[in-house]
C-alpha cells in the first residue's frame, strides 16, 4: 500500500483554499476559531499543500535544471520538433538567460513552497491545539521549508531568507553562506522533534514522504559535502558524521533488487528510501515516461498514449555503464529492443517497427549525430535519427498510464541510503577519517562494493575520486544530483561536443549558478543579480 500520505481530498481542499502567490492574505480570512486545525486529520489536510507543491515540479522541471544542464540528459530537436523555443538546448549549452522558463518557474515553485510553509506556521501558531502538537507540526514544516530553501540555494546561490507571513517588505538577497547557516540551524533545531524511521510498517507509511531524522541527516550530509562550493570551507568529517547518523538506524538498508526502488509500485516498502516525492496518475509532476520514452515501444509495454521520442542521455554518459552484469545498465533502452517481462526485465521476443517496415526490429543507438542544419537537431527520420539516443526507463513505465494525464505513479527518491554510502566514501577519499558503524569499519571501497554487489556488478579492486564520480553516475542517474556532483568535482564546464555541432557551450564558471529571474528583478528592487548575467 503506497502513497497513503497523499490524501487527495485534503489536497484538493487546501489547493483550493490557498495560493502561493498571495503573499499578503491575512490568516483570519482562511481560518476562524471554529475550523483551526486540532486533530491529526486536520493537520494532515493543512500540511498537504507543502507536499502537493513539491510534487508539482520536482519530477521534470526541477530535474531539468539539475540534469539537463549536464552530460546526463539531453533533449535534442528532431527536424525542429521538441525545440520549444530553444529552452532545452539552452540548458545543454549553458546559454540560459534570466527569462528562461525553467529559471522563472522553479524560482516561483521554490519560494511558493517557502511561502506556503510560512503561512502554515502562522496558522499553527494561532491554533488552540496543545503545545506538543504545535511543536511537532511546526518542526515538520520548518524541515520542509529548509529543504525548499536548500534547493534554491543550490540552484541560485544568493537568495532571500523569508520566514514571515504575511510578507510586509520586499525580501533582499542574502549571501549564500548566510543562507547555508540558516538552513543548517533550522535543521539542527527541528531534529529532536522529528520522528525516526521505525520497524513498524504502519508507522513508516504515515511518515512516508514527510521529514524524518534520517532526512535531516542526509540533507546535512549533502550540505557538508558541498560546503566547499557553498561557503568556501570544506567539512568532510561532518559529512561522515551525518552519514553515520543515517546508518545508525538499522531500519534503513539496501533493497535486494535495484529495479524495485523505481518501479510504479515503489513507496514505503522500499527500505533504503530516506525521503521521496510520492506520485500517482492524478498528482501532477512525474512525466519521465511522457518525455523520455520511445513511442514505437508503447504498445509492447502495454499502453497506447501519446508519448515523446526526444529525451535521452549523451553517449559520453552512457559509456559509464560498462560493468559486466550490472543491473543498473538495464535501466536504459539501448540496442535491439525486446518485449518486457513485466518485472523490469525483458523477454526474447523482438519488438518490430509498425507497417510498412514491420520486420525491422526497434534498435536504439547511443550516437547523437546532429544534422548541422538546425540548432542541436538530429533530423526526424523514422528508421535512423528518431532511434538515436539511449532512453532511460529507470522510472519503469507504468502499464496503467492513461491518456488524460500521461503521468507516472513511480515515486521519486530525493535521498536514499545508496547516496549516503557514496557521500561517505567521497568524504573519506577527500580526507575525512573513516569510522566504524554497526561494528564494521567502512572504507570507500567497502561502501562502493556494497552497491555493486546489490547490482550484481563486478566488484571494484580499488576506488579513487574519478572512479567514485563514475559510480555516482551509475547509481544515481536520473535522480537530479548530476549538476551538483559535476560542480563539486570541477567538471560542470567540461564540453562533450556532438558530431556536426555548430554551437559551443558557455564554459564561464558563473554558469554554476542560475540567474535571478527577470520577473523577480522587475518586482523586487532588493534582489541582486548573480555575476555573469
């Protein structure tokens, strides 16, 4: 049983009641003494908007900012189709501007979520509920506000810190180091009030998709690992400490099958998930199948809806999936295609093109050879260019996908134990002291080989930082961490030219941050644009 926390009725009520853009609505117009939140159901309904907002943009628009600006994902045009005003190639070539639709949309999404958190805190503070109930609920909201602010700090750097509701003065840009310190202090303050993952399945269902101690530890580990980027001071030993804190809870452990983590049936039963964004076919957001599948395979997978042929990975990134027996390689559609077996694998029955070429097997190749005639364009020939580019099916296509929404029901992990292993391994490789956890001294090689063993890949005999980055690519592809990783490794500006490419990537390091959107600068004179824009 999955996604219990996403209570549709509660979300519909709260979405209808509140708007993220109405910054100055007085609390009294939303709640009066007769309907202040009191019961657990009341609080679930009240907090629903925080999570519905998160799901609305996490699993494609936010993901595009993090992964399509890297070698991991690319959405080329095909004889002009899917160009969409050049927004995808701007991400690929780092030529976005302050009026790019994702730059604007994700800023509004992130700060809309922060404003929603602030509004809900003001409601809870006015509630007649007990002090204990208020404290635990506010802790949950503050943790989510810190997560939203982390997303904004990571993408935009120097951003406002907004804690008031209603907002009475235009917020000013704050230095990234100050934002980092605020997030850190908030997470530490709420940590004692948040629940820990337990061995009780019912309890874990109620906590699923909501902040826990494990989420706080994982987010702090991510912040400390990137502290050199964010504030100029490395904190690798603290990264290890936070990872140890996650691992100390033995209710987190690696799932036996890598594939299960990302199936449409994933959810609270996944043991290594620390925090995920829940989805179903009625909750907007998860459109990985819609944008990244290959429509000549749709009927073979059991659905008949309008899908894309466009989004894929680059040949350079796919080349990392080169380990014998590695289950993670099976998350890509590459080479001759066969009917799926329904369990994340494939049968021996080939999938053929429809008439008039029904005898030609569907074959996807890693190559992306541009025509040179239009920007980042592959052409649109059915038998050749449409089949260029390896597609991800990490979030395995949902056989119950419907035409009306074309949405996946796969939940999308934000933090999971595998990432904790890899963060810890990297921190030790960068100079932190390895520690003993649950009776085991864990070296970087030990941690990497735990993941390889689970994936049935050959064990590594040694590991260095370059190998660790490749392991992160194999383990965490399509999970919105590639930009973060490449910036930390100093490789975000590295160019991988495609054949016949007439455009050049902007390699200016200022592109490690996105610009403050034009819409925000026009309405708020207290915001300061990032360098380079």
